[in-house]
């Protein structure tokens, strides 16, 4: 019997990315973000969602892709890591798929330096980059983000 996990597929600059469906809290249309001074480079700001302040992580910045000016068609994927809730930016969310473990190549066998990539899924349509959410923000950036969020949070609930 083969292990199969379910993943949410989405695109960023025509690249298909995935996260395990169990970490996804919600998918919403992009909303206006508030700038976050002194935030790590890949954090573009924060949003207020259900009374909580949630940092927005730009996957375009994470992958050194060109920024786009409009958010009209963009989706926000709200995910939960072991440290915090984050918003991931996506050009479009497409579907949920099951990927057998035998169809996933661990990232360490391909690109050992990209810690935030868990692996590469093989599908009929091509390669899917499976993200490791725990590594999207490195330890130093996590500490910087926590300090920055604590400064602005006041009585606000920081997620």
C-alpha cells in the first residue's frame, strides 16, 4: 500500500507550487496589506484577518521572481506553521490533488540549498514544487518578524 498525501496546488509566475492541505486554513481574494517596517525581505506586509494580524509572505520575493503591481487576480492562502499563521501570495489557486509518496523526489536529492522546498512532485502536467512551510522563514528572519510584530501589536492579536 502506498502513502498518498493531499496537496493544494497554486501558481506563482506559471510555476506550480503545493502545500499539504492540512496546513491550509483558508483561501481568500487578495486584500490590501499594511506595510511592515523592519520586516524580513520576503514579508510584504500584514493583513487583519478575523481580528488577528497575519504577515504576508511573497513567494515571488522568496523565489527571486519579478513583482507584479496589481493584486486584482491574486489569491491569499492562509496557512498554519508550527510557529505562526502566514499568508502566502499566489497568482491563482487551482485544485487539491493526491500525490503518492513514490511520485515525490526529496529536494535534498536535487537542490540541497533550498531548505524551503520539501520536494518535487511528478504529475502528468509536469513538476510540482512542494513547499516546506517550516523553512520559508529562516530562524533569524523569524526572530526579526516576531520582534516587529510585537512592536506593532499592542492589544492586537498577533497570529
